[in-house]
C-alpha cells in the first residue's frame, strides 16, 4: 500500500515543484511557491490550491486569483443538437447582432458569473447565432471560450513541452529549435542512461536539460560553454532532483585547445595560463572554477567520451573539429544549425579529414493538422522549417603510414617485350 502511495505522489503537484501553465497554445514555466502571485496572460493568480492535485489537471480561476479544480463536463449527444442554418450567405457582420454591450459583460463579471455562463448569455443575445451553420457556431463558441473562460492547465515539465514553450514565446533563444528536431537529435546521438555526453549549446539550456532527462540521472554530462559561465535557465525549468545535478559538469570551451596540447595548468592561480581559445576573445574564468576544471580534465582524459551534441548560434565548424578529438571510435555525433551552408562546410571538411562514416545532412519539417469532422486540413499558420542536422559516426583512422607510402608500394610497371624486328 505504501508503494502505491509513493508511486502516486510522483504524479501530484508538490510545493517547490517547477510546473508549466498552459492555456490554449500559450505556455509558461513557474515554480510552486506559497502565497506568490503569478501573472499569466495578463491575469494574476495564486498556485497554493494546486498543491496535492494531479498533473495535467485543469483549474478555473475564481475571484481573488484562487484556483478551483474544474469539474468534467458532459458532452452533448447528437439528439441535443442545436438549431443551425444551412449557410451563412444572409448573415451581415454589421456589429448590431449582439445585444449585450461591453458594460453589460463587465457587470456580469462583477456579479461573479463564470465564463461558461457569460458565453451562454452571449449566445442567447445574439440574433444571428441560430442562422449560422454548425461549423460556424462551433467556431464562434471556441472563440468566446478563449476570451472569457478563465481556465489554466498545470503540466509536468518535459523536453517536448518546454521546447514548445520556448518556440512559441522566444524562438530566438533556442535558435528556432523545434521539438521534433530535438527528438531526432537525442535519437541520432543515442542518448541513454549511463552514457558520457559532451554538449555544446546556446539554447538556454534546453538541449542540455533534454539530454539529462533522457539519461535519468545516470552517467555524466560535460557542458562546454562560451563566455564567462554556463547558461542553464532551461535546465532549472525541468525541476530535476538533486542527484541529477551530480552528473553535470562544465568546462570552458576556450581551454579546449590547451587541453588537447597538454599545456593547460589546472593548478595555477591564473586559470588563463596556457590558453588557446577556439573563439578569439579575451575571456577570463573565475579562480573558483580552477579546481572544478581540473576534475573535468581528469574525466575527459581518463574516460573517452561516448556522444557529442552541438546546437549553438556560433559557426559549428571550428567547434565540431575541436570537440571530435575527444570522441572514441564508433561513437555518434550530431550537430544542429538553422542554416545548411554552415553544415555543408562541416560535411566537406569531415570528408576531407576522414575519421568519420555514415555522414548525413538532413532537414526537418513538421506540419500540424486540424482534425475535425468534415474539415480536416493542414494548419494555415505554421513554421517554414525546423533547421538542419548533421550526424555521423567516428572511426579509427590509420595515420601510421605517410601519404606517399601508398605510391611507393605500388608494383613497378612491366617492361614491354620487343620482337626481333623491333630490335
């Protein structure tokens, strides 16, 4: 019985959890804190009453911004169908069909009337609603629900939901990365529990958090970061347990060349000693990271890396060429970019350099469909593309023989036999 209670608690909202608020196609990540006012879609509310409820529950916002669980509604049967017209040719949109004014609607709100009741009043006071077709009536009700129903759904954070949230609100922060492209990256890199993954991303921590979620707290993740420190805003929104962060390490990418050359002094007081940057910038790292850098250097050098994931706003070619040297043979890697030209350059250099097989440059495209009775069609407003992916597998290149040795091993040309007359 105790096991059932513990299992059920994983699906219930607790104080301090990170959750995602959803209304329609709008998402927002917040943390459950007592008596904290949260503003969502120009409306303030308190999340205290959500504690103890199941995830994916829908709540109604009543007076005072208090959440109240929404009771399930019974759908109308076909026998209770509303009166509808055959077409909309005689309906004129002159703004006079609705008898209720804006002041009347505000008065209904002040009386404490709920959103569904306001919508019913709008339907009853509309002179053209009965003349509309059934499809037009459904569209009218859906539009009014979006405007007057004060409901919110609380979801458990996941890489798909957070990717949809970032892409809908601030797509530039995640380099316009869509959730279908993110799923392909995790699959092509073969991310699983117990892996050792090298991640370089500038997507607000979304890719890093997705890798950690897929690994489930087992393995090790090394985040290569540019600038003065790592950005992990997206990782915090996942709300991982404390032991998930024990497998996360960070390493400044400006020290990669020095680490490869063996000139990085992790014991020096000045951590910039022996630096050779991939990005030619005068960057400084805080002395408190010197000890941690030494630990990460030990992890990278002692245990070969299993996976490589790159998704950044920088040109991926120098980053990819530098970080591929940490991968063992027969290990997958994947690179994301908004632009195919950058990945074409990476593809060409990898072909010339060797050491990789199964190189694939693909583009992703996801199309949403409206699925309704007798009116199923693609959604009209949608993104034109989901970016490009370069994936491949490393192999052990035989560099023991010089380039000219192959010509020396070729057999000498045979001398032609001359006949007696030619002599």
